[in-house]
């Protein structure tokens, strides 16, 4: 009789389960694209979900893993459904999802070259390509890391190392970063992790389009200096998470160069327009940044988490971390792109470059271009549809595939009614949208992430919201 370990590693078991799982997921993909009755989100409250899975766990082991896969699938949010319009997470291309299974079984780490024989070279190729698309010269390159939060933190740590030399000597200076008040919360989190505190996070007000008011940068820098702060970095959003607004990166670059401050561009969502001739103008000035973040798992069809951190000057990326690890590297101080652990938080890092490289080799850059153009065009089209409907209003004209809008009804508390509409959509499950607060006002918000979403889905969403608001649902 085979031991459990023999069974767990059986090639035939793997073959059977693999075929069954692919069939299950292919059926799911087909249903998501064709079955209008499918719920996007089968929402239940957290305690109910915990109780269900606790009871399942207490039943003991199963000899039918497919039943478990099916159960998890049934109870999960369906990002492949065209009516998924919620958070900024891609409905990943199926081929990229297969690559995730592939690299999970290989499980080669990347910190040291002999464990990343393939993934380190592929990472170099992928990041060099992105650097070129952004507009950097041949001195630029980068790395891949696990998510935008970690990438933004790494970029700020590099800025600190370059601007202060704090890694070796420590610092008694009061350090600060400047950032839009609409920037992603991970910038605030990173600054606090780095010990800057609330005062060290200098939030610049935004204009009516929710873009950083760059004309205030000089004033805020002077005020910070008078308080004894050394500003090490200014962060531009490309684009902001709540509204999809792009900061004026040219103005930020001018300011940063004038004062010799590190310029970091957070393009986690919107940096993907580097692959689009139609929308590339939105990131004008990004090529002057010292560092740039772009999430492949947002606007470039790759499963989470896969984020690029690109540096204008390759050599500066090695200043972030300078630990010695004799068991990994024979030369502790050399700058070796093929030993990625010298530049990243992660030591055992996934072979995430394989997912991107496979898409590029199979479909070419054009698949990224087509996706960005389609979803951004759809966002603009949805904005026009909303403007033509007297029952709704936009928070601002959309620049990308993020659209903020609300239902309007004379004599009603608009914050209350829109919060109820969002709660109703979650409960009903036909659509998945979220909400946001802009200048104290509640808005419904969609991120059009699924390339299968069409204009009809957006029209149906507005009709559904209208019927519920009027008590017809």
C-alpha cells in the first residue's frame, strides 16, 4: 500500500486531478462569459462563511479533491464574469493562470542565480522592456516583486538610501515624503513603517479633478524645511486609486529636479498605458522619475501578485539593501542582476517573470495594448452614458477605466441612498461594484478590469440601480 507521501507525489494522481481541474475551470470560464444568470459574487457574511468552512474542516479528509475545488469555486467572487467591476484586480488571461500552476510545481526561488536559472534572465528581459516602454534609456532596469505595496516601500527605501546613506550610519534626521492626499494608502503605510510618523507624510491637496496641486509643492516643502524635515521623496500618482486621476508628472519632475529630491511614480494601475499609443500621454514625465512601479496583475492580465519596480539608474537599485549572506553570494558587494535577492525583500521569490514572458512570447505586446485601449475606451464611454442619464452624475470625467458616479434624486440624502445601492448590489450578486468617499460624498465606483465587459453590461447596471432606487426590484 502506498504511503501518504507516495500518494501526494504520484504523477498519475497529478495527471488525473490536473485534467479534472482544467475541465472544471474551462467550464467556469465558459459559464462566466455566457450565463447571464450566474452571480458575480455569492455574498454571505464573514461569520457564516467561517462556520461553513470550520464544519467542512471538522469532517476530516476527502478522497475527492475535485469536490472541494468545485465548492471553493462556487463560493468565490467570479472575476471572469463581465459584470465584475469591483476592485483593481485582473481577470487573468487563462494562459498566465496556467503559468502560475507551472511555476508553483517547479518552485525555483530567485535570490541566487543557480535557483533562478531561467526566471532571473526572464525578469531582466521583462523589466528592460517595460523600462523602454516608459521612456527610460539603456541605463534603466528593474525587478519584479510581490505587489505594489511592497514595490512602493522598496522604492522609498531606495530613495532614503540614496538621499541619506541611512543604511550604514543610521539617521537622526527627521525624514519626510510628499504625496497627493489621493495617493494609495500604501505610501502612507510605507512612510510609517520607515519611522516617519504622521508629520513626515506631507499630503498635498488635490484640485477638482483629484490631481495633486503641484503649484503648492514649493510652499509645502518650505514649511517642512522650517520644521526641520528633510524631504527625501515626492510621489506622483499615475493614477490615483479612488478616481483614476493622473497627477501632472512633468510638474512633479521639474520640482524634484530643482530641489534634488527623489521622484517616485506610483503607476501600479495606470503605468500600463506605457504599452498604449492612444493613452501614453497620460504618463508624460514618468520617464524623468527615479523609480516607477507598475502592477502586471492590474492592467496587464497577469495573476496576482506580479509587480515591476523600475529604476532610472540601475546601480541605485543595489543601494536599498546591503546585507551579507555568505551562503548565497561569494561576492557580497558586487552588483549582480542575476542574484535578485540583493535588491528585493524576498529571498524565496516566485518565478513571476515566467507568467509575463509567456504572454509576451505567445501574444506579443499587442495583447497588452489591446487590453488597455479597450478598457480605457470603455471607461470613457461609460462616463458619456452616465452624463446622458439625468438620474446619475459623475464625480469627474474618467481618464481611464475607473469611473465614479452616483444616483441622484431630489430631496433625498444622496450619501445614504448610494450606500444602500452599493449594499443592495452586494446582496443581490448580479453585479459587483464598490463605493468610495470623495470630499465627504459617497459615490459608486467601478473598475472595468474584465476584457469581456461590454457597453451593454454597463447599461444593464444603470438600469438595475435605477429600478432598485425606484422600488421596482
